[in-house]
C-alpha cells in the first residue's frame, strides 16, 4: 500500500498517505477515493491463478528500516524460516493503479500483499485458518499499520482465501524462498528502451523504469541522440525476462550486448 519511509521526501509522503486500506484513513490523500472498498466485479480465474515463486533480487528502494507514527520498523535481512499467525485484512479500489513500495503499480485483482518487515519482494504462503484455503502471494508493499494485523492482502488474494465476507481472518503466513539461479558466467547485457534527443526527458524515463524493475541504468549520448539503457543485467536469461516486461510500454526495446 505504500512506499518505504526513507529520508527521501517522496517516500516519506507515500508512507503518510498509505498507512492502510482497512486500518487508517488520513484526512488528506493523494488517492481519488477517500474510503477503500471493493470493486464492481470479482477477479477472473486468470487474475488469481496460482503464482510460481521465483528468485527476484531484493528491491534497492523498499528494504530500508523506516518509521511510521513514531514506531520504528526493522526490515528482515534474512527471512528464511519465517512463520507467523495473526489477522489478515485486505485493500482494494482506493489503492488500485497507484505505486507500491517497490515501484510496481498495485493491481487489486492480482495475488499480492503488504507486510511490515518482510523483504520486498517476498513470496509467502497464506492460509486462512478459518477455512483452510491457501494461496501464494508476492509481498511488494508495506503495511498494515494496525496493531493486531500481520498482513494486508490484495482484493484478489482476499477473494481467493474467503476473507472478503468478514473483512479480516486469522491466517498463517509462511515464507517461500526460491533458490537463487546458478550463474553460468554469461556476460552482462543491457536493454535499450529507446533513443531520443531530449536528454532531460531521457533521464526521467530511465529513473522511473530502473526503479520499476530494480535495475541500474545509463544514458549513452552519441551526438544529439541519447540511448536509454537499463543495466548492466547479470545474464542473457534475465535480460530476456525483463525485455518481455518492458516491451509492453516500449515495443521497440531490444537487448544490447556490451
């Protein structure tokens, strides 16, 4: 539901505005909807298809310790073996389409969640202890900032677990740690998003896209032309995965070897 709290003004603002869809409503908000609520339709089967956990490097922006309403939260550096039980809540339409803590856009129909201290991103198995329904969600946000709640589920995840009827449910949360892929010493590569002549705009695009995909970036200027590059990316396999995602907004993007 919110970006991490750091010394950067933008993330501080996000924390203040996004303290919890089901727990706390600030008097002023950047969101279009004042009170969170369910959307007009249920999730489709495709939207709540079981996730397959995969190794994703920790976000460079969303894993610093932070403070909310005078309380300090220390993000776990190693979540292996994490298990907990407590109350789950959910969040939906108010936050739909807005940035999460790691820069992704929140999709209330997907299978995601907010957690106060787990590394971002993390995959966890959530089980509704009241009906034994389980699903895997990806933690990409911070919250819920309510003393008796341990996880905030997306609308889609809450629907799949049968949490919507009462709004909250007692759940168990268990970390899933996918193995880190073996490196075959492939040379690093880059993804060229585009090329343009506006250097300021090029840097703005790169900053936004690098945060979204948790990647470094560089701008190559040749004469008046600026090449927008994401990377270096560790290997070609990872490059191809990222390329598929960026081509949604940059259909002419391609892989560039050094």
